[in-house]
């Protein structure tokens, strides 16, 4: 399908394809109505791979929507342009190892992660947990006996090296002392003086020079609460990114800087700003000179990974195509996109609220593998895709829908998605895996 779209020369051919898609949908409806089962499964599978929908009516609706979207200009992704930081092993996973009290659990986590074929972990190095009590103070005096605030993170780095897993270190979450208003302006709000953040970035990169190569500056700066109790600000984030990038490169010229992952949203502010608008304003402010890799979130939400409907106001797994188009238009086609978080929400069926969509655990396992397959086969400008997330340290959040993005239960019992990714990651036929 993607190859077909790429070969469309004009709107006339696009309209013809749209009409053909509608005829396919009508044929499927007729075959169901007449109970003509021969060939039905293959047609249904074809429509699943076009719309990401598994049931008949959503598939038919999806084909009409897909046909409509094909009448508009398609994203320019420049698929044959050489792109840096691609051709890497795509299998990454988000972890919360700093929240595991027992070092043994950190090690078991990394052992299971390595055994599943993951070669990357996205691990936060929270500023508030390292430079806790004041600028330049790296001692943890919150509990006795006092200890180095670095100790826990040193352990994580050592374990990652032991299990041959690379770290994407997310640098965010400022301490209250970095803001005159403390946490009243929001626990995730940026510091009053961005050079304080630059000092923290320099301290982390200097400490782990030669051991950690990839650093991510902030997370989801375009939505609440990641910019605090204030309107999000693409220009201010660009300035923060510039300072973080500059100080990191001074500490380790070989390090690679990843921009803060943009969250997918159609809102227009002030606390949540559409990711496309936010990104363009970043470029307008000069951000292109201050990151090596662009990061975004890649949730499927209400449809499967092969949902090819391109509608800017509808969020699905095809959204990276729009982001890539913006990069190309801004002359950044040689840089890659890395997906910081990808998953489908396997919340229990009787859960009272499903804000992130709903799939069964079996669907989640299938969709995640298919998401990796699609990214590897169709998006040569995408590098690492990080599953969200490995596990939580306890069941304290089981009353929240986001808890059910997990791959493993707090007691390390694997869910179907763990086994599915493990099987796929170890297949020699996994396209472009490069995970040896």
C-alpha cells in the first residue's frame, strides 16, 4: 500500500484509487450480506492492513475515510535519503529502574529485557533525584544513612553494561530549588535559570562519558503537566534544548542529543499544543541546530498499527509520517525519528474509563509486533522504537488506565506482549533488525 501511494503521480490517479477502495468496501459488505465466505477472510485481512480496524463496520468506514484522505497531498517522507542514526536495533523499552528499591530487582529487570531481545532502555535520570538539595549538591540526605545520589544510577549503568543494553538517558524533572515558586508552578516546570539545567546536563554527561552516548532533553514539552502550571512554550523549550545540547557536547563531543518526545494532540493551547504546530515553531526558533534525533510518541490508541488513514486531527500510528513531512520541509531530512513510547492499552474490559483506547492482551501482543514490523519495513527514517513500558515497582497505580501499558507485572510475571516481542526479536527474518 505504501509503495502504491508513493507511485501516485497526480490527483486523477489518486481519485481512481479512492474509488477502487470504496468498491472494495462495498464488495465486502455485499459478500457478508450474501454469506459468501469464500475469500472473505483475505479481503477482511486486506482491509485490516489498510484501516487498522478488525470489525466490518469500522473497516468499511475506514475505507471511505482512507479514500477521502488520498484526495489530499500525501506527506513527503524522502524515503531514499540517507538518514543518520538508523539501521540500529529498533527494540527499546521504557523502564523505571530508579524506582526499584532492591538492586536485585533492577538486575532481574535488565536480565529479562536482554533475554527478550531489547537492546535499548529509556531510563530517566531525574534532576530532582540527583541534585537534590541544592546546586552542586549530589548527596542524598533524605534518609539515613546519607549516600551519594549517584550510587543508584551508577548501578543502573553497570547493569546495562553487564547485559549489553544501551541507555537512552532522559534528563528532566527539575528539583524544587531550581524555581523561586518551588513546586507551586508545577513539579515538572522548567527552572528559572536554564543555565542551572545546563550545569546538570554537563554533570551527568561528564560522569558517564564513554558509557552513555544518547541523551534526551526533556519529555513531552508540548503538553501538560510537562511544562508546569503555565502555557507550553516552543520557543522557551528551544532555548532549554539549545543550552542542554551545547553543554552536553562540551562535556562529550561524541554524545548524541535527542529532542524531548512530542506528544500527539490536536489541542491548540494554552497547556496542550498540537505537536505539528509546536514542532514548526521549534524550527522557526532555530531548534534544528540543537538535536541529532527528533523524538515523538507513537501510540496507536483506538486502531491498529496498519491504520493508514491520514487525518491530522485523528491520532493513529501513522502520525510519524506527518512529523517526517515537517522535518523534510525544514531541510532536516537527514535526521531520524526515534519513537520514545509505543504501545496499546490492555486495560481490563470492565475498567470504568478507557482514555487511551482498549485492546485485549492478545491484541496488544499482536499489535506491538506489527508496529515494529511496519516501522522496520516502511519507515527507513525511523531508528529505535521504545515500548512503553516494562514494569512498575508495585500495583499502587492499578486503578489508573496507564498502568495497563505494562509488559510485565510487578512480580515479574510476563504478559503475552513480552513473549510475543521476545519471539519476534529473535527471528532472523525480522527486517532490518541489526541486533547482533
